[in-house]
């Protein structure tokens, strides 16, 4: 089993594509409380208040919604080189680039489904300007006084034509650990949760019932408390943000959650998984059956899509 702290240190940031760049930007700054930390071309770089790096999210104007690049920070220069060597040995040839502010060289490749994955080591630590300077020196930025005030980027849930192949890529090539999965009666793996850290999950792969490739289910931001998610639901009502489902508790991973949509068409989850850590070095892979998933969420809320409609279980 891969050790809990391997060559990939953590999920660095993600890029979201949006056909409504101005409205999407207002959602992330006004509703979620992210801070703009630079612009380049069609992209805006945003950060959560407790992120030590230059940015947590890249918002890029595009003709459609969806996910662009996912960036993973390596645990060091040697760790980065090891992962690049492993990628190339496994047939995932990539390219080196330096096209993001605050970061050094990135090695960019794709997973089996076509999602763009970048690995990097060099990272500029954020230094808050006077107006954002925190009261506590062990905090990178002052907490926002508006919106939800999400603390950090928590995870990415990819849609995938082949869940097993993409999960194997993250596990065996990048060094993630699988923690939970959904297995259908046919034996097919319909969803899998993996972690690079002691968090219970950093990336998820969910079966795309359309058979498409390279699509996104959602990205998620963590809040300090469950109460923040209840407040986020109230703020959504007050400001016209569309609530898809929740607040509620997932059965898988036990995350308290709220699903909303930003104006560009991307699903965003607000979650509170902060107290659930995988500390056991021999953590067993937990498998949920098709019948167990039909029961819905932890307290009985029906999941977004049914088995009967699409022939695949919904996301946890």
C-alpha cells in the first residue's frame, strides 16, 4: 500500500472553464469569499484565505463550462522527478511549462480520461498586502468579512468513462491511496475516492453514464464548521445562487455538504470533512454495494441521479 505521505504532497489548485466569466467571478468572490490575486489573458487567479500558495483556483473564460488543469504539488524536487519518470515509463508523456504565476516549472500530462494533470514543486508563498494581513502570524491571510468564507480547496470529483483505469492512474502512477469505492452488482467500479495525504480523499472518479471523457462532476471547498454550510444555504437563498441538493450528510466519507451551481454551469460543493482523517497506515479499502448506495445519503436524502435513470450510481 502506498504510504500516506508520498511523492505528491497535496492538491494544489484547479482551473475551471466558464462561458460567463464576469458572473462566475462574482460568485467566487462575493458568495464564496475568495480573493483575486492576479489576472493573465482570459484567466483570473483566486485564492482561499487559508491557502499558503499564490492561488487555489484559476477561472478561465471559455466557450463551455468544465475543468481545465488540475495541479498537484510534489513533496520536493526529487519527488517531482520520480513522478515524472514514472509517468513517462507508464506511457503518459507530458511537457514542461512555466505558464502560471507564483509557480516554477510544471510537468503537464493527462490521465486516461483526458483530464489535464500538472505536477510541480517550486511555489511562491503568499504574502498578504496590508489590507489583508491576518491578526495571527500563522495564518496567510485575514478571513473574509463577506460571503461563505471557504477555507481551502478540498477535492476534485472527475467524471470518467472508465473509473477503474483513472483510479489506477492516480494510485499506481501518482501514488494516491484509495479509501472508499462503489462496486456494482456486475463487478464494475462506479466510483472511487483516493487521497495523497491524511485527508480521507483528495480526488474522486465517478462513472460518466454518457460515456464521455474529460468531464467534471464538481470541485469542493472546505468550510470551518457545519454551521458555515447552513449559513451558505441561507446566503444562496438571499443572493439567488442555485441549490441543487443539501445541506445533508454523505454516507460515503461522512462529509456534511451542500451542492450549488456557479453561473458558468459548474457544480461546486461546500463541505465540512475537516475532522475525518485517515491516520492508519493500513487503512482498508471500504466498498459500498449497489444496494447500499440505493439507500441514499446518510440520513436518507435521495442522491442526485438514480440507478434506474442512468444505469450508474450517483456520486456519494
